[in-house]
C-alpha cells in the first residue's frame, strides 16, 4: 500500500499527528526505533497545564487538556488517565507583574485562573511554607495524565482509522527528491511518501543533518524523583500540581500517597543513546527541594525515579515547520510538549495538508538566529513557555 504521509517517531507528538491525519482519511505510516511511547514521552511527568506566557501555546494547551479530559469519547473508549487536580504556580517578587499579566491573558482565553496575592496565600495554602513567594496563580482545570496510556490510546484509535505503525523498526536514513520523501529502515527497505514528518524527539536533529538541515536543538537529561508518604501520616498532603518557580521545582500528585518531583530549569547535556540513570543524590536533592516548603514532604521517603531526555530549542519553544520540499519537523518541545500534543497534532496535520493556522508559522525552524525567537517562561524557568 502507498502512504501519503510517513512519520518518524511514535512519541505522543508523532502519534497525535497520525491520529489527526487518519481521522481525515489520509493514509499514514509511523516508524519508531522502539515501542510506541518508548522514548521521552513514556518518561514524562504528565503535567497538564495551560499556564503559558505565549498566547498560542496557552490556547493549544487549553484545547489539549480538553481533549485529554474527554479522551474516551474522542478515541473510541481509550483512556488518558487524566485527573483534574488544579495547579498552583508560586512566584518570587521579580515575577509579580508577569504573573498578573499571564493570569489575565489566560482568563481572556477562557482558562479559569486566579491571581492570589501574598496576603491571601496562607489561607489558600496552609500546608506550605511560603517564604519568598510574592504571588501565586491558581489554574483550576490543570492536572496530570498518563503519557503512556495517552499515546498508546491515540495509536490504537489511529490504527482503527487506518494508520499503520512499525514499532521496533529504526529509521537509519532519510531521502528526498522531486517526487517525495523516503525513509530507509534498519532492515534495508526503503519506504516512500509524498510527505514526511520527523518527530523523533532527541533523535530528530541527527536524522536530518545528512540532508543539510541543521536544527539548533540540544539534548538535556532531566531527573524525576518518586516520593511516598506513609499512608498513616497524611496530614498536610499537597493535593494539586505545584509548580514552584521561586523554588525551581514542580510536584505532581500520584495515586495512593505518592508524588513526583522534577526541576524547572536547564539541566546537563546528554547523549540520547547513552545517558545515566538517576543517582541517589540527585533524587534526594529533588525531594529536599519539595520538602523545603512542606513538613509532610520532609517526612516522605524517596522510593524511585528516572532520567529522561528533553530536546531543547534555543528559546525553549517547539520547533515545527517545513525543512525540505517534502519534509517537515515537529520537535524541540523542551520538556513541555505532552499536554500540547493532542491539539498540536491537529495543527501539524493541517500543516502537512497545506491548511496551516497562520499563527503556527511563528514556531518554524528558521526563527533561530534571525530575530524570530519567542519569549518563554519566567527567568530561568523557561520550560513554562
């Protein structure tokens, strides 16, 4: 069978694009070196928030969260594991004006958000030490989802609509000529398409480099700690997502009495094919950061963790657009791409079908070094977009 579009990468972005294309009746085939969701997607913390400084990303995240909340209805009964917990964002004195502006913008986009001044914070967050926090924002509809369930659910729905997946079949080379694009897989076969999307996360830039496409993406190693409260000691638990910009970390509640802790600033560079598992000291430092504001979390124990990879663009914003006559890219999501993916995949599908939202052009690969860089986040916490 001939496929109109090929996709390299079966993480949540590649699979979401495949689902949106298949939903439109477009023949599409997806390739991945490992299993579906076997790369960075499967190691995501799964936070679902629309708290973005960029209006387009805020809108996309809003729509992505709505998709995740109604996942079963949209995918034929599959589950995303979405849990609405709300999220608090804690800011230091230098962010007061920016936080107020962001909260107001979110409200104008239909995202339920509330600016909470320092005088009201102790009443809202009695279980936290708020030293150094000048203002906070509450996003009522934020939460978290299961990245693995989301991605495999989208893949199953896409298969039902006719998409074909080739997990465990690495793409070793790309090619392009006047008639279209092709991938060469590790079994020596060549697969041809009218158009090709490369959404291979940290492997995107190396795949494209032999074609003369030099994307300015770097790869960072980020660690997530898993901590657990004693089930008999549940006083003062944090029931919502907490993104502590002032403290440099985030936490996400999990089933039972566990929670995840990760960082919100840049981390060390990594080789995507050879990166270290988390060291005990790294996990302990993350847990200590969360414990600095919470007596309950100081009593919790680290029970595990993992290391993952972010493919990071110079401005920490996604990179999506055309890089050849028939080749397109969706990468550089810089650690904040999961909740965007359901709605972002629709934008990518429209791009591949020559029906793009004009605003999507701002995320094109050519912006780096040409004055088109996008603002992102708050100070060093650029992951907040």
